[in-house]
């Protein structure tokens, strides 16, 4: 089959490439329908990665968040037209201790190899989930991002002690919103505190018990456990504030991506006996957990619909540029691409 | 029902030293025709695919498409004849329901995209007929005698026709039946039949890379599009 890919060849430059691809009999052929831009895609698009990284990874088709339609399942288990969400992390080996998204040999779409800006894509049958029922497909388009929060929460459940009465989330962006929302769904009786820097964005977290500006934190004992969803230049201040105000023996989940090395107050980490753990990406089980909560709790789906900031119809390369430009102007919410190219 | 008819009528005279019709030449690991058929077979909205080719090449084509379930039919002497055969087959095999859509496509345009196919279907359902075009980049000149320019149309009004061309089958059949013998002889393009009878033909945006592989030069372009290097191409 001749497939058409839309690859980033240099920052701000997308070129068409045709590729003859074999039709693997053990994989499901999909047609991407709705795609969603991630911050990582924007960093590639805008050339905010180091020249070495860009040189190593480009040309590459961007986007790893997508909702797709089944075109052909050689086994006939998934009828044509079924809406699914493929998992962009593709392991090449299995390890009994290390999850698939942490194995260095795993491939990740729009990072190690081509993402979903393609006419058709193949997905291994065990690396896709059905799009959650009763959920807007535009929300399913970023199920991957939801699964990243689900993954961080699953790790938290394995690592953190059992007193989970006060949970705090630092970050008033998309990841903070989703993580806080899932914590609300999984821990309805816990006190949920969200901390951020923009009052307008904080006001969107209506499901939280407390919404605080980071400058207004006065206590030294704010929460039992904390999630960092800040990343970037703000990661340093956020993590150190978390270390200051979390209760002793608390677990501190790090989700924010930063291009910088971050200085942290290790003295206080030792003094309080804190557990810091990182989370990155997700695996099939996390996709399934994210889909399950969307199906079970309609409030979660509704709250995620508010995250759909704009839907851009894409029929040409010019439309892809338009979508990235609009997304760059958006400081909250997701840009979804209606993939009609 | 959405039916795609792939016209593989080439007899292979323009591709240089090969006697093989150009639709059967290898592009990458498969013949051009197979690539083209695959694009329609995997399109979620296309329900049936048929291939029409010269009688002498029917069994050869069947061998190439074995296992796909795609019937191979005899083409006509002219493009219109091939079109008529496709219409006759679809009427006999699938009936003459009003909502039948026939997508006609050149076998030697393997780079057609799912968007182009999808938009053809939409346009034919809405308007009755459509043609796939791209804006002309060269100035088009018209000449009656091949010696002097007769006229130069304004470029912004000019487009280059590609395929697919897609129609509501009943409407197409009716218009073809209305043609006189003289009209049939000069009409080499199905969309022109619609225009000539005052019927609307919608334009679907094509793609520059939806090339027709006619000359050896086109083959080189097609190989380059697929990222096949010259040495690999020569080895094929």
C-alpha cells in the first residue's frame, strides 16, 4: 500500500512523503480521524529542541494523540468503522519489572518514529483500545494525555502510603486539569487542592475543593501527597514549594517535562522522608483505565469537553501549519485536528 | 452503493523499451495497478472495486489481483467504451438504484489519496458528477491547427484534470444514451458529457502528487516520491 505521510523536515516545515508499506497481517489498519497537538509536538514544530535532537529525529511525522477508525482488521474482530484509540508507545520487548513506557527499546510515535500525521496507520491489536462510549470523539482524540495522568495515578497508588485525605495538584494547565479531574473521580472523598498562577485558569477547576494561587500558600502542612504538572521554567519553583508544604513521608509525583536541569531541596526531601517519583507516557493498561473512567462517570467526559479549545479542519499542509499556529496562541485547552487530508 | 472502476486500458507504447503496459510496471515492490487498486480496496466507503483492461491482458490482470475478489472486465475500444462496459456491469451486478455512485480512476495514478476519494463520493452524491482538478500552474494555450495560438485563456480560470471522476450512475447512463454518434466520437471525457448537457460537474481538489504515470519521466518522479533511489530503481 502506498501511504502518504506529512513529516516535519525542519522547524516550521512540513513536507509530504509517500511510502510503500507492507500490510502486516497481525496489525489493524486505521485511518486517523481526530488528532490532538501535544506540547511535545509544538516543541518540535517550533524548533525548541536542541539542534542535536532535531538532527537525530527529523524528518518525522508529528502527533501521538489520536482517535482513529478501523479500516481493516485481518482477523475480523473489529468491524470497519469502529472508533479506536491507538497507543503510541510500541514496546519491542517485555520486562517483568519495567513498564513498557520506560523500556529504552520501546518506540514512541512522534518521538522515535513517525506519528499520526499520515493517511493510514497500522497498530498492533494489543496496543489499541476502543474509544470510550458516551464520549465526544474530540475528547477521545486526547485519550493518550488522559492516560498519562491515569498512569501517574496508578503509580501513585503503588508508591504512596495509604493516608490519602488531602491530595494537591500543582499546575493549572491541561495536565494539571486532567490529573486533578481523575483524582476527583478516583478519590471523591479526599480534599482536592489545585495550585496555579493564573486565577482565570484556576477558576476552571470547579470540581476541586480548593483552588489556590501559589503565592497564597501560608501553611507548611498542605497535603498528604502531591502531583507536579508544571514542567518548563516553573518546575523548579513548583517542586521546591511542594517539598516545603507536603506532609512528611508524602509521595510527590512528577509529571511536568522540563528542558532544564532542576535544582531541588534534597535536604528537606531527606528530612521529611519524601518519595519523589517520575511518570512519563503510558501503556495500554493506562489507556484502558482512562477509557473506563470516561465510560463510568459522565461528569469526567463533560469536564474534558471543556478542554477542547478549538477544532481545526485539515485538508492540506497549509491547514496543518494553521493548526499549529492557532495552538501556539492557546494557553489552555487542546487543539484538535479534524484529519480530512 | 459506491463502486470504483479502475481503468487499466493502457497498451504500453509510451514507456520506452518495455512491451508491458505501463499499469503493470513495478513501482517499489508491486505493479502500479496493484497499488492503485489497494487504495480503493482499503477506503472505508468504497464497497466494490472493478478493473477494466484490454482483452489480451485480462488473465494477466486476474493473476495480479488473485485473492482480492476484484473482478476484471474487458475494457472498450475507447475510454467511453470502457465507461459503458463499467456501467453495464454495475447495472447487471448491482442493479440500477438511484444512489449508486461510480468512481472512475486511472490505473496509473497510484498516489490518489483517501481524501480525494472521499470528497469525490461526497461531491457526486451532492451534485451528480465531479472531476478531480488542480489549478493550472503553466499558462494554457489553445490552438486549432497546431501551428498558431488560437487563444490563451486566463490562467486563474484554468485547471488540470486528474482522476477520479465520479458520477451518479443512472444520471451518467441517461446522458450517454442521449448522445448522437458524432457526439460519442468526439467526447473522450465523461465530465464533458455532463457539461455539454448543462449538468453541473463539481470540482474536487486534487493533489500535485496524484500524478499519471505515462512517460518514463513520470516513472522516475513516482519512484522519487516513494523515496526509491535511482540505483534501486534501475535494479528493479
